[in-house]
C-alpha cells in the first residue's frame, strides 16, 4: 500500500486540540488510503480543517481515497498512531487515538492486522505516532 502521512503542527505545542482524517475507499489495495492529521491547534475546528485539507490533498493516494476523506476522531491531549502494511497493493491499515502512545500503537497495530491480507498480518507496523500537547 502506498501511503505517506501528512501531518500538521502549529507553532504552539501548549495548545492541545487534534484531529484525524481518513480517506478509506472501497478498494484500499487499488486506491490506497489518504490520511491527514493535525495536533496542537487552538481549537477543534481548526484542527479538523487542517486534517481534512491534508487528507484531501494527499497526492500519493488515488482520487477515490482523497474524495472519501472524513474526520474519524478529534482529541485533546491524547495520542494517535497509524499502522499499516506498507507494501503497495495491500489492505492492512489501522489507526487509534488513546490516552497513551503505547495504547494507541497497540490498538492501531491490532486494527491493521484485522484488515491485512491473509498471511500479511505480521507485516503491520506503526508508521506514525504523536501525542497532542507535545512536539511531534
């Protein structure tokens, strides 16, 4: 699966609003996944706007993925993780927002394994993680 994650951080890490946007088309193996996330924004609205902008502008994913972008989570002073099978043409993808980075990584990996092609579950790896309220 071809995926590069778009991230936005504002200049003030003491402000802690975050959002995660995912564009998940019906055929992930063919069109990829678009992901955009934003942390450390002054309010949820700005974080959501930036996450959607990054997701819908993500050029490495196909148009169906970019057009499917929607906010899947907003958070305050929590951690997010995104795990995937990074080989092109595969389905494995998972994400999570939790109170700790370890919990987010664990759940994202489990979700990736649940969506991975048979025999590829072990290839799911956390590709990105960040905690809102901290510098990423």
